[in-house]
């Protein structure tokens, strides 16, 4: 039996599923969307029930990645039951979606989540009357306390007992709705086809649904007492104070950064100690098994090397950032960042929450790319990852850059000025291409995170480390090694004239720019062995620090945004680096 | 008057939403003609407004808030 869970954003949907199924979770990425759909399983009355989690949507017709994911799941999986998760504290608004779902002709089971919080607010909901009005079973539920679990199982067992389709069709008399992208001749203005043309404004059907939802909500809801003020809502009032709250949020973010960098720093030693012998064994094994030659030498070197980066940098990054993101999401703090940072971001034409991954990038860019999921849409995410890849120097890069700048007596102010200038110009240009959306955010009530929920979310974020990240990094590492070993880069020395004329630096310094792909902090070290003037060094360092993402960042970008976007970023990186070189060569006095 | 003109703590009723751009998104979060709103806080430097819609809190940028025409209740 297949069940698809659908609900508005912020109704605590994943917490409900966690409560229902425990922590068995299977993650699958849905092609064409940036949104994952997770599947969980449970056994009811000896029968296996697959429950699909979906991203929160306000409408199944909405023209967003989330809406598309939900529609595709509905079409592909043909669920036996839709589990509609409704926030009891915002019944009226949630019922609009319920009304849409009712019209699909699929049996619904409505879980009135956060019923405990609703009671605390003094909201009393007559579930029996609600169930009568909707024609579908309604269960009061609390993911926090587990209330309603037994009733859910009982209802599901009853669904097994009677063949669901026959009984339900009598009750709901489906209207002519279709989720299919190509609809037949009937149309009431509620199909995907029609809502596509009018998705920027509300349709008559939308307004009808809203009205119906208001009527039902008013009918079944009684406001009892004033409601007691919860301890959490008192904290919330404090956090939602514009200035004080912003400082608090920044402090939490700082704690997160600190933990992450400390974790990477502390875990590197033990992980290395573990990996070095493993790497040596692999190297020995490869040398012994492969036929001797250039290729096997490279493989034997690149494979153990390729293991170090994912385990020492990417793994801790995915774990710690995953943990913090999960906690921020689960507590409801995450959207508060976008509110607090909105003004700052808008200076650069960015969404406010972009400040978080950008700041994180000064520590290490790999977790920052993971954290760019904080962005509201794909376009904004692309901007942030591009800025991270090209402009933001990570702490490792900064250290080496400082050393090289000192060694050549390069013009520090020029380099910093160039970085700021490129950041501002790039951010402005990119945000022109992907305009900021109108700022509309829901601020969910603060909640105490549920441990199993947090663990599941980390699992989701971490999935793909062994299947995608690790193999990809190994392959890329082998490829880069081969490129470097083949002597292809030596050709750049022959470009002396070109390099001198355009950038005012020797051809060998140009090699360093390309080595940034391999490891950014390695590139400046190539410069150390050359004899450069301050002017040459300044140009070369500026070109290196404003160029390409490092290998771990490249791998994360492929995983998070796809190869096509990575290619775009690399092209932009090269263009930036060359423009910086040419620009400085023109303006800096000889 | 629009949402930008009201005082913190004031309760208002939505008359219309001007312009079509944000109408659907506002509708999704419950801001539509006839809805009752309360201004909770205003972020400094012309930052977003925090508004109570039903039992939910919503943040609106000033440019969107300008499109929401309201009357006092």
C-alpha cells in the first residue's frame, strides 16, 4: 500500500512521519527538482505500507520545485491514500490545500498535527464535525507527545479491511480535477494546465477554496479561554524583537561556525591517522596488482590521496552542517535569519540568508556549499555558490595568501580592494540575472527539536557521501593528477609573450592560476619558487584568489547543483581571473 | 492606507491587494481580501515587517507590504 504525505510548509510533517514510522528512511532525489522525496516504511496489520514524504506546499498546482515534486509523486506512485497533515493552530489556511486534495478522488486521511499546541492557544477543534464536513477521517495528532498514534493505526487497519476505492468514491463524489499536465476536455480551472497560466494570481477556484476553508474552520473551531502563554512563546517574543533577536541569531550562527571549524580541526588528526595506513595498503595493493607503468603509478598515488579529502574535509562538513541546519530548521530559527539579514543582503541584491553560507565560506567552502540550501530558490543558490567559488577565500587559502603576499611584498590593499570590487560587481551582475523574489516568509512557531527527526535529516543530507561524493572525488583526483603529470601545464611556459602582454606576469605564474583547481592553497606556493617583482606578484595573487573553486568544492557543486552549473561557474571563474589580470595590468604603474 | 502606514500592535483588515506580482504568494500564506492582520514588529533600516495572520507569523518586505491596502478595525 502506498501513502503520500502532503501538507503546508511548517506543519511539522517530517516530525509526524518520524513519530509514525521510526527512523527507517530511504532518500531518493527526484529528477529535475532540487527537492528530495524521502520514503519510509511501516508494517500495519502485517502489511507493508510505504509512506512518501514530500516538501511542504500551499497548493499542489503551484509552479515551484516543491509543487512539481508533489505532482510527479502523485502521478508516478498512484497512492492508495493521501495523508494530509494539517496544522491545528492554522486550520483555516491549511484547509485550502485539503480542499484541493479532496478533489483528486484519492482517499484522504487527515492528521490534525500540533493539537497540543492548539489547545495551549485556547483553540478547541471539533474533529468529529470536521470529519463529517470533509467526508474523510480526521485524527487529532501530536508528533511531540505521540497522541493520536493508536487511532492512526486503527484507521489504517480499517482501510485494509474494506477495499478503499469503492467505499470512498460514494462519499466524496470527485469534482473534475486533474493533476495531469495534459488534461482532458473537462476543466473547472483547477487543473495544472489552467493554473499554469494564472499561477501568478489567484483564480476564482482559489478564492472559492479559501472561502470554503474559512467557513469550515469557523464552524468547527471554538476559542475557549485566552490560552496560556507557553514558555517557548515567551522566548519567541524575545527572539522576534528586531534588534535584540538579530544579535541572538548571529551569536547562534557564530557558535555553529566555531563548532564546525573546531570539529574539522580536531577530527583531522585521528581521521588521518586511521586513513594513512589504509591508504598505504591500497597503494601497495594497486602497485602489486596493476601492470607497472605511468598509469598505474598515477592511480596508486591518486587513489589513497583521493580518500583523504572526502574523509577529512567533506565528511565532517556534511555532518556538522547537516546537524546545524537540521536544528535550525526543526526549531524554526532558519527563516528568522532571512528576516534579520534581509537588509544586509539587499545591498548586494541577495536574499538575506545568503550571508550565512558566505560567512561560512571564510572557514571552508565545502560546508558553505552544503549550507547554501538555506537559499529560497535555485537561482539564489547558484549566485551564492558562484560567489563562494570565485571570490570568498577560505581560511586555508587566506593563510597561504598572506605568506605569499609577505614574501613578495605584494600590494595587500590592491588585492583586498580587487576582491571587494569583484564581489560587488559579480553579486550585482548575477542578481540582475536572477532577480530577488518578493520578500514573503512565514515564521513558524519555535519548537524544541525532536532528536530522531534531527538524526533523520542528517541522514538525508549525508546520503550520497559514499555513493556520489567519494567516487566522484576519486575520479577527479585521478584526472587532475594525470593532467599535472602529463606535463600539459608546461605548455603555459611557452605562453610567456601572451601572459606578459595581457597580464604582465611570466608564463610560469599563469600555471599557478590553473593549479587552483587542484588545491587552491597549493597555487600560491608555486609562486614562491619564482622570482617576481611586487607588481607581478600582486597581479598573480589577485588572479589566483579570484579564480576557480577547489576540488572538494567542485565535487560538492556537482552534487548540489549539477554539472551544467559547475561548468558555468568555472567559465565565470576563468573570465573573472583574466579580467582581473588585464585590469590590474592596465591600472598598476610599472 | 497600506501595511507600511500602520502602527506596531494595530489590527487591520485587508481591503485589496494591489498589483498581481505577489498576490498568489500572499494568498497562500493567508493574506487576502477580508483577512485580519496585526503588525507585530518592524525591522530597522526599512527591513521587513512581521505580521500576525491568524495564529501564524509572517514576514513581508516593505515593497510587498505596500501592495496590501488595509483599513483599521
